[in-house]
C-alpha cells in the first residue's frame, strides 16, 4: 500500500460543514423535552386544520392563501415529532447505560455507547434518510417566504434574502443527491478494531474494509481525529439561534502517495500515535468527546467520503 507521510496537528480548530450530532444527552430531562413539544404540536395542528378548511375561520382574517397556512402548520407542527425523537434517543441512551453499568461493570466503554466490539458500521442509508428529511423541512420552511417574495410580491430586500436561501437549498439538494449516489455506488463500509476498546497508552490500530465501487483511487487521505461537541447559542430573544459546534483537538493523517488499487473487501491496516494526554471518548456526557476516522478518496466520478466512530478510552 503506497501510503505517504504521516502528519499530526495539535492545533484546536472548528470543523465546518454539515455537523451530525453524536451525543445523546441534552441539558433538559425527557419529561421537559416532551412538554416543550406540546405547543409546537398544538399550534401546528391548529394552523393545518385552518389551512385545510376543517376549522372554520372568518375570511377577512385570512391574509394568505390556505396552502401557505397549511405549510406553516406542518412546519410548526414538525417541531413536536423532532423533540420527541430527541427525548426518545435520550431515554434509550439512559436505559441502555443503566443496563450496561449493571452488566459490564469492568468496561465503561460499553456503558458509554452501544459499541460493537468487533468494529463500526456507519449505516449510510440511515444518514441519507435524515438528510432528505432535513431537505423536506427546508422546502416547507422556504415555501411561505417564496410566496411572500415573488407572488405577493414582496419588497426587493426580501427577494434578495429569499434568493440567497433558495440558492443554499439548491446546494443542499445537490449535496444530498450526491450523498445518495455515493450510497448506491459504494454501499455499506466498515472498520474493524485491533482490540476493544482502543487505548491511548498504545498506538491506535484500525483496519478499514474497502467497500465495492472503488477499484482504483487517484488520491486519498485517512484521518483520525479527536473532537469536542457542544451547542452554542447566538443572538437574543426571537433572533436567538443554536448550532452544533465540533472542535478538533488533535488529528493524525495518512495520505496516498500514488494511485492505488482498492478492490472490494481489501483490508487496509492503519496505525496512529495520538498523545497520551488527549481527551478520551465520552459520548454520554452533556458536552460529548468522540474520536472519528475519516476516509476521503478521489475517484473517477463520485468520490468516496465516510466517517466512522472509534472507541478511544
């Protein structure tokens, strides 16, 4: 295997792009999250029923087409199931942790996350489904604003802002279609652990099993990194927004020094040497720490890109 030089980075930096939430904990309890979902669900159902003309409303009070009201109701009501999914995820994580602490007292890693001690499979199709669900929500969100900007019509500043968001939606759509294309082309992929869990007291060895559809890579990188995750809020009042932050603490990188044949099922062993003082995995914390292994390969047509969680304890 023609791996090139190995490089390390000890500089903390924020990662960009679409961030996948890895932790299961939130600052609120399951009951609080479920209660918070009720206003979203109630208002969403009420607006949807008005838009569908099931709940009568005085026509003079309606300033928008009924389909716009229906879309607003669906968009607002979607907040309920979304919060339920967060509550269910947290409930499952806490129940699993309690059972794991009872059954695996000598191995905290299994209490922290439902690891398969043999390896990790990122379940590519689940990720694709989430991407297109987010795309559908974005379409609902933009529909009323596009009506306001182009059909009313709205002022030019509004049209400019909506156009920018429409452009972002198109870019997101292209990105999701490409991700689906990669899923069809490469299918599932997997890494295997040399031992479980992996320890910072020794070099970290990972075996990557090449999926189908790669055959020959023109270039590529194999990166192991440690990441801290938290939610960050900006703004105040109605302008307050929250986003997920991923900050890289350390990374080690191998690169292909020349084009390489990578037939399906080939096992590629890689070894990394992180510092002993690096943070260890803790996915069940309110501010999670996790390690991920990232593979990027340049190929004819669609490139291969995938990330895998790694149990470094």
